[in-house]
């Protein structure tokens, strides 16, 4: 590895203004809609820490890294900021050589704090051994690392090899997950009036949102819901838009600028998805079969034996491995059954498997059903059909999973251990059970014009609960019905 290979990716070492010619920065500047993830403020770049930043493809991890570079160049010496994409790095030894080459040069130029960004590091086998070695030899002191990847798969097998070197001794939460913008974030950047109201209510503060939701499920919802009711009609329109593009920035900008999304945006996501599965030793045909089964079940419960029979995959172990991998790539959410009597999950029961993001759903549905079609036209047809309620339920599940994380953030957060469903022999069912600080909060998604008293029946085994409705806001004893477009603002 030559120093010139490092300089090519860090042109600001020679010219401070070169960052403005970066393709990601240029894309941001020319975009009609601009988004800075809320998560950015939780990257504390003055701390000595190794951040692990995970998230699905096309969500904007590289763009966020380049924005950080641009902003930090206003505060630090150019030689103290290092960015390197690991796409073509073949081994952890080569990674070690790259980092050492940078550190030796940079430390000879400046003794100040180093910001080291290694993009898509999870492509490199045993990358964590290199980071451990570097921090053993050069110390974590005076350095902030941001390591990105598109899969959380390797995290479970790698994070334990970095104890004491990730910054947890400083009380840092190191594992960050960058997902597509939430519905509330989309509302904030599209509608300035609603954004002003959210600022007034301090709902951009995560601690306040947690407090607000706890008050809502404790019977004090008027304080939070009533101020937002005048905006409900506009929020419903924005929710319909979100069901089309899912908060994926390329899709958002094409939709807002041209009122359509080109096939290439969907296809790029699919190419990355299949490519990542192949790189992790998985077969495209089996991947497509499993995704086809998920689409075909249309929200119904499914077991591995069901997929095995339907798609002619002989081994349920294979199905388990593929579903776990697709979950690690943020393609699928798997919800286990919850036993209301034993107050615990039933891991052997059938699963509720959903594609959590609307844009990912539309891309995958077209991929398995009609890859040569007009993806956007099919998306609009689906959103305008009776199947819209399926998208609504999946979207709610995704946001409730994020809510569970926000209420109790942890480096080892697992969606399938935080949000469940109920379906028992008596025919009782509840769409989602959210685990919030030891409480189990039931939520029934009823995207329908009217809410009846009987719609509350199944959540009455719990002390409190929510009906996520289409338009209804009402109280019934300790239970509350809240329009979905308002409820999602508290995530």
C-alpha cells in the first residue's frame, strides 16, 4: 500500500476545498430534500472511542461520513481526518498496513485528535483483530474511530473481541444503527409548520419523546395528542408519501422532484442486497425463494416448514440461516409469538415476518414477481389498493422496534427480543407487543374508518394498550386509540 493510495481518498490533505468536489457532498448540495440523521449528534467526536455504525444499503452511511469530514475540516487540521473505503481491502493485514501508514504520517504532522473513518469495514474478515492490534500498539487515546458496515451479522461474532477498547469505559454506547429516516424525520424536513410545532413540544429530543409515550400509555395522552390533531390531515398525506419512498433519500428526492422513482433506484438496492448475500456465502436462488415466500404470505404467520414446503427448500436449518442473514442486513423483521399467560416469548411458534421499510418492500416485491416491470407504477398501484393496510402494519412494526431501542438503547439490541405478537388457540390476536423498560405494551393496528368497542377486546388482558387507528382519537378506560400518522411522531 502506497501513501498515494491514501491521499486519493483524502484530497483535503492537499486542498481544503476538495471536500466540496466529493460526489456525496455534491449530491447533498444539489438535492431538493436534505436530511441529517438525528443519530449524528450521538457521535461524540472528542471522545476516545470506536464507533460501529451499521445500517442497510442506500441509507446514507457514506454520505453521513462525508458530512462529518466536511464539518470537522472547519475545526481540525486536514491531516487529523482520515477516510478510507474498505471495498477493495483484501485482508486484515492490509487494513493494518493502511491504518499504520496513516497514523505514522499523521502523528509526525500533528499531535492533535485523530478522526479515523473506515467505510464498509465489515467486508474484511477478522477486521476486529486489526482494530484491537492498532489500539494495543498505538492506544485509543486521542483517536475517534467510525467503522461502518451494511450488516450486523459480524457484530455478534466480533464485538466481544474489542472489550475495553471501544470506549465503554467512558460510558459510551458504541454500536450505532443508521436506518432510513423515520416518518417523524420526514415530516420535519417536508412541512415547516408541523416542524415548528414539534420543536415547540420538544419532540426532537429523544428523552422527551420517551417521556411523552410513557405518559400516553399512562392515561395522560391529551397533553401530547391534542396539540397535533389540527395537523392530522396533512400528516395523513405525508404518511401516504412515506409508504411510497420509505424515507430512502434517493427515492425521496426523485419522488419530490419528478413525482416518480426510476427503476434504477430500486435495482441499485437489489444489486447491493444480492451482492451482500453472495459475499456472505449465500445463494441468490435460495435468497429469492425465501423473499418470495415472505411476500406471498402477505402478513400471515409462517413457520420454517411452511417455507420449506412452499419453496422446495429441503432444510429448515438453511431457511433459519438465510432469514437470520436477511435480518442482519435489515431486510426482514422477525416477530416471535408472546404467551400472555406465561408472560414470555414462544420461540418455537410460527413467526410474523415482515419487510419493515416500504421502499425495500416495493423493490423486493417487484424483484420476485415481475423484475422487468415499471417498479414505481406497481408501487402506486399497491399503495392505492386494499393491500395498503399490510404496508401500514409493517411500518408500525418497524417504528415500534425503533421505539423499543430508544427506550432502552444497548449495543446488543435485538429487534426480535423486543417486539412480539399474540395469536392463541382462542382466536385472540394482537399485532404487536412492545417491551418497554420491563412493561409489555400491546398495540393493535386498525387502519379502518371506524373503531368499535370490540376492537379493544384483545388488549384488555394488559393494564394499558393502544389502538393505532386511521383517524380516530378516543379513550376507552385505560386504553387509547391514536391516528397512526400522529402516533409515529413519538418514535
